[in-house]
C-alpha cells in the first residue's frame, strides 16, 4: 500500500508538470512568431520555413520582379495558428522604405568642330562613351569611331577621354570642358560612307591648317581654299560676288592678297560642282600632305637634341626642325614601352642584322611618356588589328592593363557598310573669317583669330543677309 501510494503521488506530480494542450499551442505559436520575425532579414531561412510550414505557398506564381526572392510576403493564415490572436508586426514593416536617389548630374560643355558649343549634362558616374554617344547623337553622326573628346590636364596638356573609364576619374579638378575632334584620320577618306562624316573631317583639317599643325605650300593653300569656297558659297556669280568676295575667308595662317587672287581664279572653274564633291576633292588633296593625321609629341633623342615624335596610321615618325629624319612602320616595331619619362621602342632586326635593337627617347615627364604610349597603342590597334585585344585579367599582371576598347577600322568599315538611311540633311556652317575690314593694299589690319562667340555671331549675320537678299529678289520678280 505504501508503494502504491508513492507511485500514485509521483503520477500526480508528473501530470502537474506536463502542460496542457492549449498551453502547448500558445507556446508553439509564440516560437513560430519569433522565428518568422527573425527570418525577415534572412531570406534563406524564410524560404526554408515556408517550405516546412506553408507548402501551399510553393504552388503560387510570382512576378519577374521577385525572382531573386520569390516569396516576398508570407500569408498570415500560414503563420498564425490562432485567428483571434494579435498579429505581431515584423521589423521590415516598421523600417521606413529607402528612397532611391538619382545620381548627381554634372554640367558639360563641348566645343564642336564648327566653333559652336554643345551644353549638356551627364551623371557623375557616367563613362566617357556615354558623353561621346551624346555628342555624336547631337551631330547625327553614325561613323563615330574616328572621333573623340579631348580635355586639358592640370599641366595644360591635352588628353583623349577614355571611353571605357568614368569621367570623374579622368578629370579630377576643374569643370568638365571638352573639345570634339578627329582622333583617327582615315588614310583614304573615300572609305567614309556619309557626306556628313566627310564634312566634319574637312572642318578638322581646316582647323589644322589654320593652326599650322598641317603645313602646306602656296599651291596647296590655294587649291584647298578654292574647294572651301565652292563648298560654302557654291558657283561663282559675277552679279552676286564682288571683285574681292573671298577677302573674309581664312585659308592660311599668313594669308596674302596673292593667295586670295589665286583662290578666286580656281573657284571660277568649279561651276556645277556640289558641296559634297568639293569636300571630297578637298580631302583627296589634303591626305597627300606629309603631316596629314600625325599626332606630334615633344621629346629628345639619346644625344639630348630636341625632336618631335609623330604617331600616325602608318607608324612612328621622327622629326627634327619640321623635317622627317626617320620612320618606323608598325610591322617593324616589336614592342612599345615606357619607364618614368623614358619611351622605348624595340625594332625588328633588318636583313643584315642578327639582333633586335631598342631605341629610347626622353620626354618631358612621366605623364607625357604614358600619354605617348597610349596614343601608340590606340593607333596600332585601330589601323592594324582586325579586332581589339581584351585587357589582361588576374592579379599578377606585369605592366599596364590599358588596351584600346573601341572598334578597329576594319570593324568600323563593316558597320558603315550596313548603314541604311537617307543621306542626313545638315547645314554647312560658315568657316572662320576675318571680322574687321582690310586695307586696300591687301594688308591685314587685324590678323587675330576670332573666338567662338564672334564666329557664331558673324555666321548668324551672314545668314540674315542671305535671307534678305533672297527676299529682295522675290519681291522684285
């Protein structure tokens, strides 16, 4: 009896320690609430809990916006075990929604080839290709691989904007001001498909001539000037054009009366020539010049003599006192490198040579040598390779990772052959001209080149005068 009494008392104690069914229900519900509230921040745990406790939710479809985490919200009937219980708000619902901020826009000013300015704005994190596409879209230019954007560095040296890098990493100080220019001069301008592309190439060459970057003889100045006049004012008309109708044009850095008379004499023979044909003739004669498409860089040879290193479509050229003293074609160059302010080229051995030779040049500073090295890499890739080389990958890379990222000339010509649109209509701007009247003896009272604002004002005045003359003719008829 004593043993039976003891066992019965133990059973009563055990029954008192075991919770009832309702209490278990509440405890389980509380634990599940706590676990699901934690799972709001852990997507994998949340998906696992849904798979265990809410299998019906797996059959529900979800939108493409929720592909990263399909089950954005767990139904309440699968979480709460008691409909009458209060719902505990999750931490995600309490936290305020983060508003996505738009990137900051930076104002940009681009000087175009006709002297006008194109003002726009780009995002702070935008790459150079974004801005180049905006400028080419503004100009309605499709064959854009020959062009680029230039900017001045802190030491007033000009640099090409890298399309593959962010703009803010290339211009660290100052406003974003660029110049739209021809970067790769085509050796044969006839490969250009559209007239508008050849027109902008003509504008670049005219600026090169006036700035003495492209020196010409008297005969060449007269010939190119006559094609410029034909492209801008059309056929010669004795009634409309006076005896000195080319006085305001600028054909050469040091322009004389004799040159203007020769230009007028040639221009009178171009009757019936369209502006596009005149520009094509201009390019066919300009491409024969020795300095056509040559990018010059100041340097010194091994003896400390001042020279100029020129990069072109054919290779690396060496000038001394404006005379070319040596030329290294791209197939002859094996390697191009730089170290500090020194620039090196490794030359392939000649017919009677056994070993390779390395030639070094001294540039003003480290940035100048790196700039020259980049220009050489870009010109060699654009004109010599079928497709650009990909940049090296990995951590253990010896040397620079820079590679030309644009299309090569071969790829550009293939893309140009696929252009299928009507010839774009564009207005040929009035070229740079003298603004002040000239003396009777042909001397110049002021040979200072006009700035961009003066050019734009003068251009608008010329258009107004032309319109007024046309209105007078119509009224007279």
